[in-house]
C-alpha cells in the first residue's frame, strides 16, 4: 500500500486540487440518429477525486465513460484530460470493465501484465506486478487461470490490470455489478483501500446508491435519456469508511433519500 | 471398381457447408462414462459380430457379397503379420497414404487458416472471396479429382492436392467464423490499451477462435485422408486406395473389408490426436464464454 503511494503522480500539496477532467457541453447521438444519448453534459473531476455516477438504466452513463476512455467519439462539446482533448485511448486512462473481462487463456499474472505487452513502445511508468497482486490479495494466484478464481478475485485482477500502466485516471463501469451483495461490500472496502494508497482520479459508474455513497467524494446523478447531469452531491463522510460507519453517519439517510428521490423522479429504480 | 468409387464420392458430396460448432464440453460425463460405458460398447460390438457371423452362415450370403468376420480377420492378419517393408503388408501403402494426407492437410489447413484470417480481418477481402468460397464449397470437390490428376499427374502431387483441397474448406469457414465471434468487450479492452491490429489478432482473436479452429481441423483431418484415397483410386503406384482397388479386382471382398478396417482405425486415431491437442491447448474450454 505504502509502496503504491510512492508512484502517485501528484504532489500532496496543500490547497484545492485542480481539475484533471473537464467536460463542456458534451453532446452525443448514436450514428443512426435514433438515440440521443448525452445532452449538454458539463462535469469537472478534480485530480485525486473519487466520483460516482448514478442514473437510470440507459441514461448514457456508460457512453460517458466510453467517451472518456477514448472508445467512443462524440458530436460536439469539449472533453479534456489535463487540458488535452481526448481523441482516443490514452496511457493516462485505465479502464475496469463490467465482469472483469479477463482473457481466459492467460494466467492472472499474464492478464495483469497485458497492458505492458501491447500498444507499442510508448514511454511510461510501469507498476511492479508482484506488488500490485500483493495489494489486491492475489499474490498466490498469479499462475492460476481466471476460471479458477472467484468473481471477486477476477475483478480485483481486472483492477490490477487497469493500474499496471500507472494511469492518472481510473474509469470503472459497474465493476461489481455481477457480484453478490456480500462480496460487493468487501470489494468496496478493498477498492477504497487501493484508492487511498494510489490516490488515482476515479470515475465509477454504479446502480447502487449505497455503493456510490460509500465510495464517492462526490455523487453525480444523471437523468433518463438523453442523459444530463441533474445533481452533484458531496459526500462529507470521513475516510476510511466502513460499511458500519457509513450507515450510522448522520448525513447518510438524507443523502440516500435525495439520490433515491432524484432517480425515482426519472421513473426508474 | 465403379461401385467403390461411387460410395466414396457420395460421402464426399455430403461435406457440409456450415461451420461445425465447437463441441460443448458441459455434460460430457453424464451418460455412458467410465467402466459401464465401455462395457455397453463391448457388448454391442460382440452382438454385432455375432449377428454378422450368424447371418453369413445361415442366410447363405456368398462371400463375394459379405465375407464372414473370420475371413476379414484372416485378411487383416495376413496384411499385419508381415515385415514392415514387405510389399504384401499394409505398412508401406499406409505410410504412403498417411504421408500424402498429412502434407495435404498441412497445406490445405494452413491456407484455410490464412485466408480465413484475412477474410475475418478485412471486409474488402471478405466481399471479394466469400462468393467464390461458397461456390467452391457447394461443388462436390471430389468431382474435381480427375482434373487434378490431369494437372498434377499420377504421382504424390495429385494426392496432396486433393487432400489439401478437401482440408481447406472446413478450416476456412471455421477460422473465419471463430475469428468473427469474438466478444466485443475483449476488443474494447485491446482498443483501450491502444493495441495494434496484429496484437489484437494474436492475443485475443486467435485464442478466442481456437475451439472453432480445432473443430475445423477435426473435419479437415478426415477429409484429407478421404481425398488421398479418392486420388489413389484414380491411379497410383501405392497407397491404401491401391490396396482396395487391387483386392476388388480379384473379388477379394474380405481384403477390401480389411483395408477399410485399417482406414477406420486411422480415422479414429487421427480424431483422437486432434481431440488430445485441443484439450491441451484450449485448456480453458467453455469456461471462457459468458
């Protein structure tokens, strides 16, 4: 953990962190013109901040993440990472997919090391794979194949893979959606621990209100399609958070109620 | 002579256009597994031979129509219990047939995999080649055999060419289908890592297609053997096809049966080798699919 913290890209300076990601007037309609996915999105994410995005199904939150990852294009507006427009996949961005998305023919270690093998000889920092596996509790599973691991362990390997190029931003698309509730709570604790050690900038998409409040510095609520940002809520609960401390915190019920109210007004969830 | 030719040709016509699906491994061990399965198989085999022997004996079937199992066994034994270099044994012709079938398989499946990959990667190449692939595929390829003999002569060349031609299509169709069936999330992963096209092919698409490719290879092995035998029927110095036509020429039907038994055993053996290779290489099996 402490070792991971050394590789952070920002100095732990005092004062307000600057915006790492800036989204201005972002519009996206799918190419056949039938689906207006995103409408006038404006969102800033500060360096080192953990942002959770919640919204009804099909509200375009995955599209937003894919645009930030450089996997989808957009129609108009600006999207910048540290001042540079995002035009395609970047080394500075690590993506954690739904359901781990490990390659079954590679061992866990080979899966985690995959980003270092491909994409040309771009210069950049590389994490120590053994240290990453150790942090994720996978030290003894490096030589195993993904199908020998539980769903939670697979997704931890998926997070290691996203971190191995030492990106500045981690994008996570419902990473724990396929896991059972108990495993999910444990994974949230683990993710908080990994994030506190590495202090990456994180945007995580989720369906779960409690997960969003547990993990986020700020919860972004999106509307039904076409997706707009309808509310941003700071989560004032101190870290490290635990599953108990979170629900007993005085601000939790009001936060959860407000988010649920906003989502219910969208006629979903 | 013509009778044997028609049978084989009819088999070859039945070669399917559709890609064969990778075998589902789930539930493989449910029925007929282990000792009891083997016992059932053996009982069936004994009943078959018993029925065959009794039918030949009591229904007065002439031996030039259906020889008794004992006669077939004698013919088989006389071909096996000789020195490997004897011109009377099965070893030299079998070696000749297998060698040509194997070279044809290597060429045909190599070309099939290469062209299948190019078609899967490029829409232009797909549009360009697919109509011809389907046209050729619908053609009973064994019917081209006489033409191939004119081009390549009566030597090994024509055997290898026909074996390659027959092995080519299952590999082409199956590798194309397998390479196109990759999960989009896996492509997204490689895109998010700025992987090159070749890296995506080698690390994701090719292993992903491996079960399809092995299913294709499984068919290609049998077809290569079939193609070689058909070519040998049309004229050859040696090979199992020659053993069959020579036995047929003297109405040694037991000898024909014995040669078919050898070829059947070869088919089972080659099938087993491909399955064994697949189990080793595609060790993740169906567990990689959602």
